């Protein structure tokens, strides 16, 4: 038998070492007996190897390489199912020449050990992947090169590698999804952003889907860009479902159900008419970036009590780099939709609480009475930073013998306790103002009563009376202050603080209060205010009052509303607290009506839901037009009175009237808390109402828009010559 490694008879004992033997020649110590010669045959050593092997002689001169099998192990026969004689013929084709590569040929010609992965067939027709290693053994027979070929089954190893690769891919997708959700949370942190949902849609497109958008239902489906969504006049979808039984409407069903799910709509199929699904498909088709066809995934944006919006996405194709398994994509999209829903719900809850607080605050504030002889304008605005009710208040009293009383106060805090203290103080001041003439006496009585009532919150306020003299047009001012900011008195372009008659906060008097006095001439202006108008973090209160005095001296508006409007524009661009402001102006009959002034040609009034408001609105429009030098205002007065009348009859809350000179006409806006749109009805003889909007349509252009607090109905009245030809302010 020939030794498969050396190519000599196996029975020949060769004591010299050779490549592949288990021992090497080494120096033998003196007096050390020589070891016994190794007589184990090489084929026995090869059979003892753990992996199937065979020995092959390779002719490196041929291309492709020619191989001749010298020896095959029984283990290879067991692994493949072929017999040893069969393998002598098949082995080269099984693992050597089959799928031969340039790299393998070059390694063999260079005499380097090399390993390749081969698919090794079995006799039964199956196969297994194996790592085939070539190790050089030296010269072979007939001048060929001898190699030891080891065939190790790599099925489990390769499966483990594939599994590890798959796990790495899953982990990478998970990191990508978590990173996206974290970025969504960062965007949602800015609840005041007007483009939050646009940013989230763009983020989804960059990371995981080709297209995304958010929609909400109001009077119809609309695409939304911010977290406020649509909170006005939502349709009764359950009633809609009853009206259209049996009609498939996936979008409506999605909005009605309060569970997270993914609904798939086919863009290539038309939806049933008059359904929310048809509305959605119409909006998607109008979006230039939206897909032309294929599936559209819809996920609900859930709030605490229902679905607030719908997130629509177009899933990526399998060849898209952003593609991920459908289950993983659904999970990421659900997380995004839940976070958006939570942010929208919190924002809308905060907005409802803020509106409720503001409504309570305004319910406690007295509505300004119409007073004869003076021009009075009042304004109140709660701080946007506080959802609780505040303690600022004002009061304008039409008292005896043409006397006018003005109260402006501020209770410390922005909570229900502050509002309760404010309501108590307002009632107490009103009661004593009707009994006593001198403001100092009124404050003294308030001190004693408040001390006995044990009102927990400290408060400041100023109370003033204006009384006309019988013999001329001059008015006498008397005032007293309980720790409140001084009144600003403006005359002939000069302003000063009336800082007399001051004392401790209400309830801490302990000694008699005094009254200060001043004379108010025609054309003079008095400004009453709370600290929200002048207080800022970057300046002292003293500097804020000085800024108010300087601004008041520069304003030359001929009416109280214009003065107040300009004060707000100059001083209250970023208020940090509640603002209560009352401007009183004594009309000057001798003033030049053609005097040019540089103030804003805008006005606003806050009025109660009362029939008397209609007359006040007409008077406000007339006075503003006179201040602006506008002629032929009869149409504007009629339109304003009709708009306000509709708000009083059909709205609630309060009436906000705003005027703006547009240069070629007058824009009139009336806001109330009823979110329902105005409806044009046919007037009938003998029935009250139904003609208001018809009158407005004949005299002006008009429309409406929703607001967070309700709605605004606007009208634009175009003036006649020379109104339409003059330059707007």
C-alpha cells in the first residue's frame, strides 16, 4: 500500500521527518536514548482528523487545474453518501473544480493555504454548504503538487452568521425607529409651532416612508399642519353613519373607533360618493407630492376620548432603501401617531382650560357702561402663560349727576382664590362708591371691611371720580390709591404721573386714607392700568412706568380707543402678565377735526352680550370714522350693527368688535364664542329676523373664519368718493 502523503509503500519506515508528520527533528541531550521510530501510517493519521479529508495531486500547469485523487477518507464517504471508489472519481468535481475561481487557482499556484465555501452535493440529491480548505503537502507523484483537502460542514456556522446578520439588521432598524420617535418627541415639545405636523411628515419621508400627511375632520376633512387641529364644528359622524347605512367608509369608521389600528385604502379604486374616504382621496390627489396609486395606510391619532386626526402614509416599495418589514413599520408608525395624539390632546385640553378660565374671568369683570360726556375705552387680556383665572379687574361706573367712577385693581396670583378675592373687592368697591363721594373715604371703608372678611390675597387698586363743573367744560378729578401704580395724565403733548394719595395695599391701611385732586381740561387723557402693561423681566417697574409716560405723551390720537390701541402696540407686544387698561378722554369741541395724526388706523372694543351693545357698536364706528376723517359712514354703521346684532342673538361669551381702515374702505370684524358659521336665511314678512346677512351682502363684501375661541364674521365696506381715492393710513 502506498503512503498517501509521501507516495511510498506504507510498510516502509522512514525515520526522517517530513511535512505533515507529527514530530520534528530536534537536538537530543547527551546520555539520552533515541526514541523509537514512528511507525503509524499517514492514512491512519488522516482518518483520525475530525473532518472529512482527501489528498489530491494538482497539475498547476493546466488551466483549468487538473486534479488526481490520491486518497479519500471514510468520513468524506459518510458525509456525502458516496463510496470511496466513487469519490476517487467525483471528489475533484465535488469540491475542487466546481465553481473554481481565479483566487483559488492563484493561491494554489503560489503554494498558499486557502479556504473556500462550496456547495457539496450528496448522493441522495441534497447538498450542504462546506468550508473546503487546501493545505500544501509538498511534491506529489509525476511532478505534481500534493494537497490535503479538508471538507468541514459549515451549515450551522453559516446559519449562525446569517442569524447574527439578521439580528444586527433588526437592531439597526430598531435604533432607527427609536431615533425617529425621539426626534418626533423633540418636535412635539414646541407645542406652539405652527408647522409641527409638517415637520413630522417630512421626518417620516426622510426616514421610513415615501409620503405622509395629517388630516382632521371639521365641516369636512382638511389637512392640518399644527397640533391645534380642528376644534370647531365637527360633524356628527355617528349620525352620518346612520344616514348612509351599508355604505363602506373606512375613514369614517376609523374616526369613530377609539382603538389603534391600520386601515389600508387602495388609491386605485374609487370610494363611494359623499363619504369621508372620498374626501380624503380627493385631498390626496390634490397633493402634488402624494403617490398616484397603490396602498394608503391610515392610522388614527388618538386622544383621551376619541380620534383627533388621521395620519396617512404611503408605504415604501421593497426595493426602497427605507423599507422595513411591515410589522416593524406599523409599530413605528403607531408610536408616532400615539405621541402626536398625546400632544394634540394635551394642547387642546390646555386650550379648553385656558378658555374656561378666561370665560370665568370675563364673567367676573363688569362690562363697561356707556357714560355721557367723556370718551372711555377699556381693555382686558389674560396672560397666555397662565391657564388659571387672574386677579386683574376694572370697572367704569356711571354715577350720580353725570359723575364717572373708574376702578382698576390687581389681586396677587393667577388662581381661583385670586379671582374670588377680585370678585369680592369689586362688589365692595361698587357698594361704597355709590354711598360715598370722596375716593379716600371709599378706600377707608374698603380697608375695614376687607380686614373683617380676612381675604387671604393682598391687592392694590386705584379709585377715581370725574365730575363735570357746571359753569364750564372742565372736569374735577379725585383719586386715591391703595399701593397701585399712578394714573398717567396727558395734556397738550405732555404726560405726568399722578402719584399722590397713595397708601398701603387693601386691608393693611390702619389709618385714614386721603384723596388727591387734579383738573382735567377738554382734550386731556387719563390712563389707568395694571402692572402687566409695563412690567418686564429686563427692566424695573419704575422704568416701565417711565416708558408708559413717554409713549402717552407722543400719542396724538383724537379718541380714547385710538390712544389705547397705540399704547398696546408700543408697550404690550410681549406681555408677561394680565393687562387691564382704561383710557378716559375728555372731548375737546374746539379741536381741529382735520388735524393729521400718525397713529394706527385700527380699533377694537370688548362688549357684553347685551342688546345695548348694538347701539354702542354704531357709536364706536361713528367715532372711529370721525377720528379717521372718513365721510359717508352710514353703510358702515348699519353693517356693524347687523353683525353685532347677529352675535348678540345667536352667539355667546362676549362680543369683540374690530375696525380697520384699509385705505379703500373699512373692514369690520365681529367675534363671538359660537363656532357655528353664519347661515343666510330667507326673511319672511311678519317674522322677526332673517334679513341681516342680506342687508350686509348688499352693502359690503363679507365672510367668516373659525378661531380658537369661536368665529369671526367680517365685512368690508367700500367708501364713496373721496374715501376710495385717499391714501390709507
